C-alpha cells in the first residue's frame, strides 16, 4: 500500500449501515502545526456514531443541515470514530519529536482543531475525521499519553463513555456517602458511571433489566431497580442526591420525584426518547439543579487517564470486531444484549 494512503471506513451520507463504506485508498492525513499523527490500534463503538449516521441529532426530520453535535451540516465523506487508542508516529511543527512512539488516548471533546482554537467544541469523528481508519490526526493537547498494562482494545473502551460519565459526576459534584441513581446502567456510559461513582465512595442505584442485574452488582451497584418499575415505589420519594440519566423517555418524571430537595440531575443521552413531560413546579419547589452534559470540563479527561493508570477503574469489553466488520459491530451494539463496550480492532485489519 502506498505511504500516502490508508484503509478505513467512511460515512458517505445520513442513513442506514449501507452508508458506511470500507475503502483501501483513503488519503493518509498529515499532521499540521500543533498536531500529531496517530497510528490507530483500536476504536470503540458508541451511540454517537449511530446517531450521527442516521441524523438523530437533527431537531427536524433528520435534516442534514443540523444533524451533528454542533448543529452544523456534516461534511462527507467522513471518517467517524470518537474513541481512539493508538501510537504517535509523526508530529507537526511546534510539537516535541520526543512524543513519537507514545501510546495515547484521544480526548473526544476538542477545543483545538485544524491549527486553531475553536469557538465551540468539536467532537472527534463528527466535525473532523476520527478513529475508524488506520491513521488519524489530532491537536497534540488532545492526545494523552497513557501508561498502562491494558491492551489497546481495552484502552479504546474508555475515552467517550468514561469521560462522559466522569463529566456528569464532576458537574454534579457527587460526594462520598451520597446516593446516585444511574439509568441505562448496562451501557458504556452507564457502566462507567457505576465504577466512577463507587470510586468516589457513593451509594449506587441502577436502573436495568433483570438479565443484566448481576453484572452491575459485580461492578459495584448497591441497589437494582427494574427498568419497568415505579421509581418512587422502588426507592422512595426524596431519596436520591444525584441522577445520572442516559435514557429520558416516558418514565422521566419519576426521576425528579426521587430526587431530594436541592438534588442534582445530569443528562447526556435520551435512548428512550428525547421529549419528556416536565412539571416546572417540581423543578422550582424542590430547588433542583439540571446539568446538560456534552462538552467536557477541562480537568475531566486528565483525571480519567489517572484513574485508568492507577487501576481504580476497569475496562468492560463485551465484544471485539475487526474494523471492516463495523456493520456487524453496530448491529450487536444496537441489540443491547451485553454490559459494557464493543470495540473495533483496527490493528487486526493490518495483520498486527
């Protein structure tokens, strides 16, 4: 293969899995000033990859004019992939050459891209090309050196899900001894939130199905709530300090009912439906605080890397697929018959 090309998957438009195309002649990116070139080893599969593909972020009818994280049109073809683990193989101007050879994780929320600081954050694999190819570039500040005995596949399970969970717990300032309720707890972000909340010394209640209850107990969950249960009957009114919500949907009002006065609610997903019914009186009479959580706080990703390196949190890889089998990986992801993350091995397509 020529040195100026690479293999990977490109998204050619909004729609079904047929819009993901495997190619072996993609132009290999070159690092601009302030950037590094990463040889991708593994990339995680996330809800955002599928949401972006189908145009879910659009507030219209999958309108291509606003179907991205930032509400701007996506440019096609686009290499998706918000999770990346790999090695730096080249650097642009003003980046220390000593960084070549580092194993890194890419911070998914970008404040610098294409040689400039951004007025609004971009997201790796959405507003710019990401990890679903053999190589990618990113601003050096967003490539975090990782010192760990974990495999590349294991490390690729962390960036998006765990930083989203860490961001929600950071925003809500969850403290030791407090009780947190986590919805969608068996997914990538939810299972990460369970571990990260336990690391803070919190009592963890999770909403899940009976088939996944034991796996979440094994992660540290203290209280299991069936996803079809009435939250107040299961937990009691005014019993929870923090809600970490990844689901929304028709059962959403019950989440506010179980929050204590001055409780904190954080949301970073709406897999059961984005439109909910809010009685504003509940919000102001209980002095609740709401946090919408997308852009990462500055300290979040660095803190996450430290937790990984210390062994305070563990990877939870449910299955691994080759990158060229991305459609099968996303189908398995959509089935939700697992706890944790699905990861694509980019190295396996190279024969590494």
